[in-house]
């Protein structure tokens, strides 16, 4: 937790109301903050809709935040949005994985070692929000190669375990 006026960046995965609908409210509350997103998001949307210019991250770019560092992965159309991408915490091994592994329902523990692929696949069977782009397996493999140990999901519990294995299992499920 920190006061908003100390925020340097407001980062997000892709342009959608639940991802960044409050972006300009955050920029108003955090006068030093810049929007942080992938270069495609900056080009097609954020530099038009945000009240301040974006700090656009290139694919694979690392950014030193002082005590922490982060890395950006472009993930076009995974699960959706040309501009989609993900931030990974450099040392903690946390992948902020947005809509990947979305679990339905309103009551979830904040962090679980239990299976989230089964529940997220059950949710996807009812409401398939994936673009099913041809490069999805390769994109998931790049995320797996970063070997996350925590998958910080936007919808549902965050998950702790062998993130590479679970990302590869997701790739198998998408292509099944
Ligand atoms: Fe989304
Ligand atoms: Fe979402």
C-alpha cells in the first residue's frame, strides 16, 4: 500500500473498461503517474484516451523501478486485444496475467495452490473470451519460459506453483 501521490506508473494489460476504465481518475489522484502499457496500446488507444502520454513498453523491455524491476511481454490476442500484454515482476516471479485463468464467481481466496485451470476452463466453456490466435501457444511458451511462481489473475484467485507447467497446460487446453 502506498499513497497515490507517490505512484509513478499506472499499468495494465489491455484496453478494456475492467482493465483501465478508471485510468484518468488514477492520473488525477496521482499527479506524478504515467499510464504504462505496451507499445501497441499506446499507439492505438492510450495516447488518445489518457490525460497524460503513456510510458510505452517494448516487447521484452525491462524497467528498473528502484527496489523492484518489471518486464513487459507482448501477448497480442491472448486472450484478446491486439494490444494485450503482461507485466512480470523481475525477482518475485509474479506474472500479472490479466484475463488468463479467469475464474467465475465472487468468492475466492486471494491466493491458492489449488487447481485454477479446471475452474477457468469451465468458465471459458460458458463464455469463451479467447481470440484463439494462431500464435497463442508460442506466446504462452514465452510466458512459461520466464518461469513465474505466482500467477496474479485479474478474475479469481491468484495461484502459486509451477507457473510454466500451468501455462503449458493452458496451451494444451486451448488447442484441445
Ligand atoms: Fe479483457
Ligand atoms: Fe478482465
